[in-house]
C-alpha cells in the first residue's frame, strides 16, 4: 500500500475523531433516543437478510436489544413538528447523505458487481 494513502487515512480518522469529540462535548446534555436504536436494529436486520450480509443482521440485533432494553426511556422525544427549522434541515441533510452513500455502495457492489 502506498505510504501517502496510509497517511491520508490516518489524517482523515484524526479529523473525524476531532469532529466527533467536538459534537460530543457540544451535545453532552442531550438524552439518547433508544427508540431509534430499536428501529435501526429492525432495518439493519431486514437489510442484512436481504443482502445476505449477515454481519449487518447481527449488528441490527444488537441495536434492537439495546433499544428494547431501554424501552422505558422511549417517551419524551420530539417529533418533526417540534424541531426547529435548523434541526430539521440538519436531520434531512444527514438522511440524504446516508441514503446517497448506501445507494452508491448498493449499486456498485450488488448490481454492477464491482469489487
């Protein structure tokens, strides 16, 4: 592997770590929405079975167990109507970015069979 490629990966991971650290400190007082963990688990299980990628199903099972174990904490989170316009825009942007990434990898790996 090329040395510059390894340096680029390390630099990218370091920047990603700093961003996560900053966001973690910024949103430290927010509660975790365990209902989302449960829903993510259901989606991951279905996608893992559909793509015959069973590791994804196992990850989904873990998400589902964590979400269901904390079912008492599901109440108290706002719906889309309760979010500010800035929060809505941020969440929609994240959903679009993740959807494009998922679609790209789905097309390249499973439809075009590019390794």
